[in-house]
C-alpha cells in the first residue's frame, strides 16, 4: 500500500537554533585560484532540496542539521561529471550555509565531504548565482563538460514569467514540503516536473537521520509559479494521493481562476502605482519614479528610476494574487510570544499600492520577522510581495549602480 502525501508548510521552533551569529569569512581568491583549491567547479540548476532538520543534542535541546541540494549539471570545469550532483551546506546564519533556491542556477565552487560522495559549499566560497558570475565566466574559459547547448550564461537568469504558464509570474517564495512520499511516486514526480510544472517549489522530505516529528522541518527558498504549484498538487491527486485543499488559479480556457479575475476587475491596473520603504536603506516610489538609498549619517542619494510596464505588471499581479487591497490598513506588529530569537533591528516598513479604484497603505515594525514560517497568511504573503518588488528593482542596472559593492 502506497504511502500518503501530506503537503504542509514547515514550522521552525524558536528553540532549535542558538543565538544568531554572523557568518565570518576570509574573502575568496580569484576564479582560477579558487578552482585549484576546489574539488569541483560547475554550473548547475537546483532541482531538489532537503533539510534542515531538528537533531537532538540534549534533553529538550536541538540543533539544525545541514541542508542538501541536488543540482542538474549544465557545465563543469572540474569534477561534477555526473548529470546531477548533491551539494551539502549548513543550515544558514553563523555556520555560513549557502542559501540555494529551487529552480535557480548557480556557479558552484565545492569541496568534498569527509563521509560519502557528496560535495559541500558555503557563503565563504565563490559560489554565486550564474547571472552574477561574469568575471568567472571569462576567467574559467570553456568548460570540460558543456550541456548548455551554446546558451549564454545570461540565459540562466530566472524567468519573469513561467515558460509553461506564460500568464503567470515566477517569484521568490518558500518551498512546500511533501511528507511520506513513496520513492516510486517521488521519482515519477521528479520526471514530470521539468516539462509540466517546473516552478512548483515542492520539497520532498528525505530525512537523513531519526529526527522525530515530521512536521518540524526547515523551509528553503524556491522560484515558484502559482499555477505550477497547483498543477503539481493536481498531479498528486490524480495519482491516488489525498487531495489537499487548494484552488487551481487557472482552469481550461481561462487566464486565472474566476475569483482572481473578479478581484482584478474590482482593482484594475489602470493608474497602478506603489511605494515601498524597507525602513533601513531602500525607498522606491513609482509615482515620482525615484529610487533612494538612505544613509544614517549623511544625505540620502536619490536617482531617477522608471519601471517598465511589464515590471509594474509583475508587482501588480502579485498584489492581486495576495489580495493586497483587502489586507487591513492597521496591520499589527508581527510577534511570537515566548520566542527567543525573533527580535531584529528596528525598522518601520511602509508599503503603499494604488489601483484605479482604491488605495491601501500598510506600515509595520519589522523588528519581529525572523520566523516567517509561523506568520499568518497575510504576513507571509506581504513578505513574498516584498521579495517580488526587490527582485524587480535589483534586476535594474540603476539599482546595481546605487547599491553595488563599494558604494
């Protein structure tokens, strides 16, 4: 009898991790020097993720396990000759674990593990998203193994829209974890995903050791498309698994689910604009077309930045998908009573959105936002929206010039 599939968002316990620590590194050397030190250097797309888990280290005390990621190798300069490789990294924070995203492509500088045949990497290496590795692409030269088919590295950038469902944006979100999936079904799901729902953001649970209750798992980042996720869940239902409570955002012959279409009709994009202030160093106003970098001890730097229609639509569509205009304007401060490590640096975040028919303006204290996985849906959706806004801005050369290294 096949195992059941349960789709859950993971919970992260405040007692798992020790006090927050900074990741301290010696800056890596130039590309060829770091390749000589590495066990493997390759370009790969993340296709699977697992961990971290709570691992008991004493009575009622836990630590977070490492995370592992499987990458499909697109090109290799050293090692990594197989079509896929597994890379292990820390849980994040003070252990300098690297934050890979499902669906994204990276240039990886990896060392070997003491046990097993997996590789390892961290924030202290030259590992980085492929689109940020221009210097390395020149220095490393042609790869020994090339499965890119002549494509330039710039083509490895995350798409703005899903190639399978072009009416839907691809945005940064969290994985959804599938527990108790039979190995045969997990293999079938992995085979179907690349062509049918490449941005489902599903993380199949593969515990590496006995870690207790299944629901206590750490979430990883993913590039997700709402329709990919719904289609993957629909696929699981069609293969005899219990159907989770979800509403596919698109049905045959329609662009979106009818409720989303009605919501967009109620809040049309005409005259759409937004304002975002992260409370720390960034402020953007699409009405004034200004991008501001704020400094604590000197005058702010303000530049002109006008978003294109597709860029504005990407933000607008995400606002529509989370029903931004229905979120209460007196949004309360997010806080987990009793949690030890939720207090961050004080920052008053502001987010304003305008459609042709209404406006909504939210302001909140972001000092208590460490445990996103435990937020109510409105909070999690707001931070996904902020992720979309940041990704739109960070893709612009004006942003890179204003917030780049050395500025």
